[in-house]
């Protein structure tokens, strides 16, 4: 893929196909809109979101699911089999068969036990009164678990980025359901 800029028109060239795109800023995010295909939203740190155009509904597959509106079949292996094990699912999408399968993945808080107490303390914001307006709309459990896992995993710098990205994911889902929560503070995940 080659990015080039010709006057004010930006074009992505890929294998003989051209896609028009536009780059803009929205708060803390950089948004790349690929005309008629997708939006890529990046927080300039640890989070990337992809929003596909509705014309792609049910026409894609892979690690991000199949975009058919049914989350229960998003763990579809490359061969079409639906599984529940994330390792089995991920291993089926390897680009190079020579790469070894991922097995026996250790929970990051077990691998970095010195991070566990800090992760638990910081991630509690998700289950706290700060998000009270959202708790009845979005189950906080999976988001808390992901926050703890991601925060323990960031053990070599960027730990606050991982924490803030995880909390922001819960806040984004709350927003989608109509609960706008003011959770960023000057001393907690402030906006850059």
C-alpha cells in the first residue's frame, strides 16, 4: 500500500486499485475515512477502531468478525467453523502456516503479579458510581476484565495508555447506548 498526496486529493493505491481517503481530527482521535469502504479511528496510542461501510455487511471475515449483525458467529475460523476458544480462532487466521500456534496463554496479571493490585485499583472506575448511569445499559463485567488484563499486560511503559484505552472502550459503549459519562479527570486519563 502506498500513500500519496496530489494537491488536496489523497489517494491510497493498492494492487492497482485506488481509494480516495480523507484524514481529519476529532478530539483525541485521527480519523481516516476511505470513501465508500471504511473509517479507521486511531487515538494516536493504543486503540484502533474500524467502522465498515454498510455495503460490506456480511461480506467480510477475519479476526474482526464477519459484520453480519450476529456477534455469536464472529469467532468463525478460516475454514468457516464457529468456535468459542479465542486461541483456536486466532490460530486459524495465521498468514504463515510455519508460525507456531499460540497455546497456554498466561493471564497477564499472573505473568506480571506486581501489576495486579494497581490494575484492580485503577480499573474499578468501570464498576464505580462514575459509570452508574451506564451499568444498567452495558454489562461492566467484560470491560472490567479486559481493563484488568490489558493494564497488567502493559508492563514496559505505556501502562496508563492501556488503562485509559480500556476504560474508554466502556465509555464508548455507554455513549452508544445513550449514557454520556464524564470520567476523564486531570489526574486520571486526561485528554492530551
